[in-house]
């Protein structure tokens, strides 16, 4: 069964969601992210995707205190991303309670640094963030496009030992218009041993079921939960 991973995105230590990565389209859902995390845990959720959007924008870890609070007061396995650019950022993330970290922009802009993390911490703890629009990689909280093809990017890092990715279709993210299932199937066909986590556009439990049918390994969902399109009770039945 597909791994269900709810997302908490953080700006100013509050639980928010953006649409297509646009910081101007910010909606605050809860001023206390720990409350949200505890509700997830109470409903059988085991893993959390925590994103420091302030960090993604400022290129350094910012909301590590939120990470620390959730890690201290829940038993959730937390993968953390957003603004991780230096060895010190990574140290702070792990010391604050992250079990795994996701590196996206760093993997594009500083390949040597990302590979050094992979070597030091291992491919169970270092997840490659592959955020793309029309199969082209985007970075810096999606504020910057690149000319890098998604599949070339993945091929390079799989050859270096990456075993887990989170792939977000930016054009779908926060839009509640359905997941780009075809994209994830294409990735899985090309890289069958890769642990593929789909992100972006999840609008209903049917999207998750479709991904599951295609043997996609994990799915991140955020806005659909906060907007009441998917209930935690529905998710519980899939676990």
C-alpha cells in the first residue's frame, strides 16, 4: 500500500499552503503546527513532510524550532526540507529531530555538497527533491526555473546512489486539480528501483488510489486535507 505523507508547510512558524509555490497566494490554516501534527498522529499517520518555506526563500534553515517542537511532542517520522544549503543547516535539521531531509535546490546548485551529504548520511536519510514544471527542474522555492530536464537530473543522481525522491509537479501544486499520475508512472518505468513519492495536485482519495494502483511508493498531500477534500478517516482506511 502507498505510504501516506501529510505535509505541513511553515511560514512565520504557522501552518500555511501556497498555490503553485506563489508566496503571494498564502493561506494560513493553523497558527500552531504542533496541533496539526498531533491530529495527524492521532489518526494513524506515521510520517510527516515538513517544509520550511521561509528557509526555501532565504536559503538557510529558519523554522527549526517548529521541527524541534513537533519531533519532541510526537512520534512522527519527519522528513524536513526548505533552505538546506550548508553542512551546518543539515546538522541543525538532524539535531532538531528530522529523520530525513530533502534537498532540491542544493542538488541543482551545489552538486558536490549534495553528494557529500549522501555519502556522509546515506541514501535512507537524504531524499532528492525533484520539483518540476513541464519536466523542467525549478529551484529556490520554485521562484527560479532552470533548463535542466527532470529525467536527466534523476538519472545523474540515481547513478550516484540516490534511492528516494520527492517529485512535485509545480503546475499542479496547491491547485486541487488532480495528480499528474502519468509523470510518476513515467519516472517509475525509467527508474523501477527508485522510491518515488508523488506530490502536487492531490484533490481526492481517488488520486491516491490511482497512484497506488500504479505502484507509486508514497504520496504527499496537504491542501486537500486542510480544505476538507480528503478526511483523515479516509486516509486511515488506506493504512
